């Protein structure tokens, strides 16, 4: 298995935005449900250089975005998405660790922040297994409404 991390290609950005559909209740994460996220993903100018793709022998297995919260202090927020065909199969921890290892080797990182919808206990368990702790609960407007979210952090 050869996993490779590279900048997100336009072809794969469009695939994620238009073809990736998750089973309920995780369809909350379908890109088309949040117009701002959708537009950022498909527009190379809005994506800037913050989006990466993870491929396995040229098959797209996931993507992530890493954005500085406070670059001088090494605080970064990471958003991620795994190919719907791979979710719920125990692959999440390896996927997350690959992203963390890449991020901590490429950037000066003292803290990583992950945000997850409160209902997504499956992801929260993976994050906790990787050493993330709940730092706060909050509400966020997205997908045409307001939802409860959990912020999880890990320091390095």
C-alpha cells in the first residue's frame, strides 16, 4: 500500500465536491450541503495551498485542509474527509495519524485543533484514540442551520 500526500488536484476537488456522498447521518458532510465549503473546495484561488489529497496507488482515499490559527505559536486547525467507501471500517486512526505526521513534519506545530459535529461520535472516538481532548462545545452556522460542534485539541 503506497499512500501519497500531494496538493489537492482540481480533478479530485471536483470529485469530492460532486461525487462523494455519505450515508445518513454523515451526509451532513456532503460538500453540496454547505455552499461556502463547496465553493472553497472547487475554486483553486479560494483553496489556496492549504488543501491536500491522500491517494493510495492513485485511488483517492481522502483529503485534508490545514489552516493556521496562530502560525507564530504553531496552532493549526485541520479539517479532513475520508472517501465515503472507506468510512466506518476501522481505517480512521491510520488516516488521521498519516495527516498528523505529515502536518507535524511540514509545519511548526505545537497544537492541532479538530472540529467535529457533536452527533459524530464515531469521529470523536477516533480523535480521542489519537490523543485529542475535548476543549469546548459550541454552535456553528452551517448547512443552512445552526448545529452543535465539539472542538478537540492535541498539543505537541
